[in-house]
């Protein structure tokens, strides 16, 4: 068991803690921290980063809550479609989303950034809140109504307080994602609107100001840890305070004013589909009307050879890297989950700490991690920095927390006495795992695999930092194409985005067919 | 033969089982009887190998099992709520232990059929376990545990989750199955009836220790101390004197041939006082219908006592009654 725990924790130590610690040290020893903190521009960056994250979180909450109501409380045909449809934005590659909003709002700006960030995270709010909402005992609301409370009053005084833990937890995670959002801000903000995340990237890659970048990473890390702690506190309250009920009892046909909420929810879903549709249209339009020029161009290297690889090669690279990353993340995530479940009953403190530690990579910016790799991993044998293995390793780090979040709740829900029954019947620990855990959690493993694969496929932040131009993945190629002039490059980027999106949608649909409830709950 | 020597189990600072010795001979059924939280289930889990004892040894035929993991002990375990594998049908559940031992398919099918027959579920093999009633699930759990012919069967409150009528039926069935298979078994329960129906010997547990071990009738008649007596249903304990098989106390006198002579402490269960022509007078303050008798609360002026009366002609609340001792409801302490 200790050996099994060492695997994910060791990976976390080498490929996360060490690089991030090196960044922190660089920030302090390079004299960067003092200079950066004294700079007024830094505080403008901080204010803008937090401000846009707060605004995006608010928009995501406002849009997500009606959808959560629809998913949790309404027995209506088509909620299965809604459940899958809202998940699509969450797993879309950030560059794809950035590009989609650029095609909608060509002037970009703060509004585009906020909307794009919110667009991503509606699913997090809706699915996390719905997860709790569908289990909250409806009879407390019925009691309030019987005591004379109006429907609105019941919602504000009974339902909303019951949902607070889930809303708080979702808000913390969304805030985290928005504050460290990279691809979207880079594509939509340009030089005018910069966040800590994009500034770290610019300082490292373009200005070669490593101490300055490290100092900024440090600032960001502090914000992330604060948000994670807030989320953990909210999660704990949820686990202890609720009397939960099965889902079937709480869903019913909406009545009266509830239809208005349902209408808003459907409107949100429709709005979520707009950028996606816009993207597809743009990929098909050429100078002379509709055409497939962008798709044909994928065979080449772009306008005047903007790329070192063809679009097709990039796609193959993406598939290869994402496969490696997924396998690694699945191994690490499943082992970590098994360890957490096995230790869970005896040592709750330790498990809680490990659980939170394993979630850290979810929040710490991928750019920080990628940057950390560049300054540490040359110490390892074989110089990983120039190795092709580096990108899958970084992607696995980003994806593993998602695997854990999907697998762990399912393993936790298996009654331990079922395993003990198998053991007393003569099953060795390994056999118990094969005969009990795998059959019962199998679908969630499959779903986690698919989900991890999709996220790895679209990973942009760390990959763009680490990948070499001749082995670029599709999202990196898209990012590069839109930063180069030439109409053909734009068309090619839209076409690549559409392909990436189609693969994503297909995999998400597949996951939803597996009917695993806990996808994307935090 | 199972031999538990000076076992202690701790959860952090809490000592759940403290220095317990117990033996189960081949073919014998022993019940661990005690209130909830007395450590009886923990002791059972330590025997199964699911808890690591802080001290002490579990031996089978003299061999220390300390280093034998759960799956190699060959002990079957039945939980309170079945814990059937939801992804397997009834036959798949019963066959599980046989598969783990590599029993050939033909033999497996035959054994599963034999066991389902034994627990009264012949023909249920292809059913989904989620479709079964609670009682049927417990029967499947029993068949599953017995299928690989365990050296020892451990039963953890096997009937507690069932409703009363079902529990009594299943207790009789379980008793028949255990005897016919000659099973060696250790049973945990908080229910006296269950313990006395099933067990050859009863060990009464309290606060992590065993306070008394003996044949059911011994334990029932001669609880070792006042607390054990109270747990076994004696609501009142009074001073009494026995001379030549006749016990005398404040409620009168009655023949008790098995009682030793001398000054004793006498425990009275509600059935120990019956409405009839005794020396004690009192007023009925409450009455409750049970299935085959009426329970009364009677105020004698000096004490408030429990008593019983026949269903026909039971006195109303407020009626004056006379109470007499009934030897079936008496216990002598010590």
C-alpha cells in the first residue's frame, strides 16, 4: 500500500512540486519578487486577473444555476441531451473556444474574455450543483410551502442555503480555472488585456525575464492555494451536513413559474451552442463563398510555410501524445484513488491532505508547471527537457486530478464489506479488485479514460510551453496559425478546430452513453 | 477447533475488545451475545482477519493465524445485510467461493444447486440479487458462505435486518442448516432468542470483555452478575433465600428445584410475576397486549414491577391484582 501510494505522490513530487518549488526559489533569489511587487503594472495585472475571473465566475453561476435546476429537479424529455451538451464546452480545447469567440466578437476585449471563460465553466456549475440538488430532500421545501412561504421565498430561504456548499465549491473551482485561463486570454486579449498567466508566458518566452516570471508565478500560486482551501472547506460542509435522498424521488414535471426557469436553462444551452456553430460556419467559408479550402490546407504547412509540420502530422502527434498521457494519467489516477479508498477509513486526516495535494495541479497554471520543467528537469538523467516524453508527462499531470475526481467517488461508494465478503470467500486482494471493484466501477474507468483523453487532446497551456515546433500538437498548431498573417492560416485554424471539436463531441457523447453520474463534479 | 487467546483490539485510544478468550469446538455453534457496542462484532472481525488485534492469538487446530490473510483462513462470513455482489446473479454469488478455490464447473453447478435447495431457494439461480426480498438475500448470503465448505462460519447479526416473523422462521431454518451440515460457527447477536435458538453455548459480552460463557439454559437461569442479569431481561433483582429447592422472597415463595441452598440474589423477568393468588397486592397502572400474553405494570405501594397475565380476562388499568411468582421467569445470580 505504501508502495502504491509512492507512485502518484512520487510523480507529483518530481513533476509538480519540484518544478514549482524551483520557480518559487527563482522568484526569491533572482530578486524578482521585490521588483515585481513594487511595480504598479503588476498590481494592474493582479486586479485584471482577479476581476475577470470574478466576473466570469458570476456569469457562469448565473447561467449554470437554471441548468442545474433543469438537470436536478425536472423530469422532462431531453435532459440527457442537455447533460451531454453542456459538457462539450468544458472539454473543448481552450484555443478552440478562444477562436470561436473571436469569430463571434472580432473586436475581442474584456467582454469576449469573460464570456469565453464563463462558456467553459457553465458545465462545472450546472453539474456540481445538480449533483447535490438532485439529492436534497424535497420535503423541507414542501414543509416551507405548507407553512405559507411563496415559491421564491422557499427558494431563497430553504433551497439556496442547502445548495450553498455545492455552489461555493463550484464557484471556487470555476474561479480557479478562470484565474489561470491561458489560451482564451492569449487569443482574445492580445497585447491589450493580459493576466498573470499570459504575462508569465510572455516574460518567459519573449522577454526572457525568468525571475520576473517566477515572481508572478508565485503570486498566482498564492491565489490558487487560497481558492483550493476555500473549495475544500465547502466540500467538507457538503459531506457532513446533508441528508441526501435518491434522485428519482426529487425530479418531477415543472409547475407554474418553474417553466420560466426551464426556459432560461434551455436558452443558456442554446447560447452555448452559438460559438460552436459559428466556428463550424467559419471553417466552411472562403473568399468565394462556401468551400473546404481550410480542410484541404490541413495537408500542408500553412500560408508560406507558417508551420514546421503539416496539419495532418500535428493531428497524429496529438493522438499519440494524448494516448500516452491518458494511459499514464489513468494509471496514476486509479492507483491514487485505490490508495485513498483503502486508507480512507483508518486515517481520514492523511487522506484529506493527500486528496487536496493531488488536486493542486488542477489549479496551478499549466504555464507555471511548463516553465518549472524548463528550469528543473535537466537535472534528471537523459535530459527530459528535449525529450518527446516531456509533453505526455505534463499533460498527464493536468489530467490525473480529473481522473481521480471521477474514479474516487465511485470507488468510495462501494461498500467495503462487499470486498470483505469476497476476501472471506477466498479472494486475494488482487482478486477482490478484479472481481468486485473493476466490475462495479468499470464504467467510470471507461468514462474517465475518455474524458482524460479529450482533455489531453485539447491541452494547450503546458503543451505550448514544452513542445518542439517539429512535434507540435493540433491545439499548438492552431494557436500558431492564428498568430500568423494570411487568410489561409485562419481557415486552416478554423478547420482544425472543427475537427478537434467533432472528436471531442463524439467522445463526450460516448461518455454520456455510459451514464456515469459524477462526471465533472468537484 | 477455534481458539482465541487473550485477544485485544484497539481503534486508536478506544479498546473495543479487551483480553478475550474463547473456544469453539468442531461442529459447535457459539453465540456472542451482548448489547450494541460491546465489541462482539469487532471480535468476530478479528477472528475473520479483518481487524488486526493489538495483542493475542487466534488459533485454528493449534496453528497461529496471525500471519494468515483473510482469504486463506477458510472462514465464511455472513453480514447483517447480505452484501451480495450486485453484478452477479444468485448462482454467481453462491459459486463465488468455489471459483476462488478453482472448483471445476460441473462440480460448481451441482454444489450451487445443492445449497440453494438447502436454504429453500431451489430454482432461484438465474435471479438478479437486487430483485430478492431481505430474507431471500440472507438465505443467498448463507448459501454463498457455506458453498466452499468453510472450516468455520462467522455470522454477524445474520437476522437483525429482517422483520420479526421472518426472523423467527429464518432462525429455525438457520438452526436446521447448521446442524445438518455439522457446521462449526461463531454467531454475533444482540437478540437472546436468536442466541438461544441457534447456539450450543452462549458467551455474554459487555464492555469489550466476556462476562459469562455457558450452555443457553445455564446462562439464562444463572447469570453471573446483576448487569448480565439485567441484559438478559431481569428487570428487578431482589434478595432471596433458597431452602430445599424452594425460593422465598418479598413476592412470596415458589419451587425452584435447580437452585442451590442459601442466601441468593434473585432476578425477576416480567414473566416471573403472574397475576394470580399470590401474597403481593397492587394496582395496574399500564397494560400492553403482546401476541400471547398481556404485559402489565403494577404498583405494589413499595415498588413498581412488571408482570404478565393471560390474554383472556386480563385486568384493566386501575384494577387491583394479586401477583404470584412463576419459576420460568426467575434467575439466580452468581
